[in-house]
């Protein structure tokens, strides 16, 4: 499994035959390591409906012929934009054909802001995602604060890798994310959703050192970095 970090909360997973991308916020992202027109995938997974996660979904999905998988509200909105979409909900699992996606809870908000109309489109509940692919189980926690059922999710799922937000202000910060890492129980953790903007500036390397003190492997990926599992 090849994993590429594209900046903010955007992660691309590929086995060489199939590729999916999660939360493709590239255009307008000052730290993005790729352009939307460079991305070709089979599926786009969205954790929630904020613009820094929906990002370039429509452009990527149309160019790739990809299917968007997200909450029913986001799937409906994507369908209105002429994109193939499948809606699912928290607790459910969807078979992509080459991988399975389980949707879990997150504590956040979810609405798409239409600036020109001064209107917000309700996008359902925020979520996290567990991708099961080739014997691996990879968690993308989405945007979330700390919550006690992270421990239960860790007990119910044997996770190999967890992507956790650490930016603070909009999500949990490093201290809460460190506890989340312990509760989820993945042996390898990658911090996300930090340093894109001044409001979420954090020290990813310091977070990784703190993980190490807990016996957890951490990797502070820079946009464009890859890891192989």
C-alpha cells in the first residue's frame, strides 16, 4: 500500500491498481503538493462537508469518472453537481470492490458555505473513516474533538495506521490527539490538519516525539511525502 499526503487533511491511498483520495482540498490550499487536474482516482471519500475537505471533489470525480462516497446529504449534493455518488452513514460499511470503507463518528460540524449566495448547505453529520484494504486497516479520523468512544472504536477495530487532526481551534489539539492515539490503539500515527493556516499552527515533530514517549510510532509527513505499508 502506497500512501501519499497531499496537505491539510488530504490523503491518497493506492495499491498500484486502484486509488482513492480522502478530503481533496488542493485548490486554495497554500500547502497542497498537487493540483486537482493531476489527480486520477477510483473513489473520493469525504469525511464531512466543510470546504477545506470537499475541496476539488467535483473536478476530480468528473475527470476520473470516480464515485464519491460520503454521508447521504453530501452524496445528494454531489449528485446535483453531476457526480456519481453513494451515500452511507455512521456504523455502515461500503464495499468499493477493492477495499471496504466503514464510517465512524466524529465530533465536529458539517456545512458547505456558498459565499455568493450567503447560504450554508447542511451536509449531515461529520464522520471518520476506516479503510480496510489488502489486510490493512487505516483510520482517517476526519475533523474531530476528543470523545470517549475513540477507546471503543480502538477496541473494536485492529488499526494499523491512524491519521489524526492536531491543529486545535477547529479540531482537537496535540494534547487531546495524543490521548486519542492511545485510545484508538494504532501502532503508527500521522498528524493531519495543522500548519495550513496560522490559526492551526502546531509542531508536528514535537507531537511525534510525544507519541514516541507513549510507545507509539509517529510520522510527521510533509505535503508530497509517501509512506509504504
